[in-house]
């Protein structure tokens, strides 16, 4: 069983998986290869002069995998509660189990709604519905979290990436029973 499964591997999802894996949590990152970031061009992403969406997404995947996240190319179609967590079923019939799930599905709320997660009207242009979350990223179902565009934050990649990191830190903190902080320092 994974401690944290992230469904959606764009900036929000890959960032969440990166932080979770770097914190030593057994992490699954599910990518359906259909995210809107892949179609973008970015000249407003802090620390990068310019980058195409496909390269940005692939870099995020590599970072998460570097720290131990397992990346799978699947389409999650069902999310159900089980004894100690959740069961994620994919289009190919593969089953994954996780204690916590972070939804980072961009503009798509179908999986969340099917799982019983509350949704609400979106405020971003072209984003009609989002998952209802609290300030930490928690949904109405304990153990299911949401980050990025699906959680109602701005569709800008830099903002969704930060939100994914924030939500992962909150999940890690809950798992650890104490506030988690991840700060690297330059090596002398």
C-alpha cells in the first residue's frame, strides 16, 4: 500500500509527489498524459527563462522519480474507500491502494464526484466545477485531498505547482503527526 497516491501528474501533482517522495513516503504518481500543461508555453515560471509544456511536465516527473515516487502511465477511473485507505482502479483494470490520495486532475472533477467528493462552482475562466477543499487541501472525505486547478486555485502552472507542494506538506504532516518542513541548503 502506498502512503500517498497522486492522481494527475502536471505541475500540482508532480510537485506533490516530489515533496511526498523526498519526505520518504511511499508515493505513487498516476499520469494519464492528457494534462493541459503539455499544451502550454511558459515564460512566467520562476527560475526558468522559458520552457515548453512537455518539457516542464517531464522535468517534474523526473524530479518526483529521483526521490522515489513510482510513476505510472494510467487513467484512474474509480476511487473508493477501503479499510485503511483507498482503492484506485485504472482503465486497464490495475488496482492501487493508498492511505491518502491527492487529486491533481486539472480541469477534471469526474473522478472526484464519482468518489463522493463535494464540488462547487469554479471561478477561473473555462473552469466550471472544482473540488471543495479547506485551506489545507482537505476534501469532505478524510484522506482525500485536492491540489491545483481542480482545487480551485489559479490555472497558472507556477501557482498549481506551489499548491501541490502545500497540500503534500499538509498530508506529510498529518502522517508524521507533526509539522513537516523540507529545506535544503547549499553544500559547502
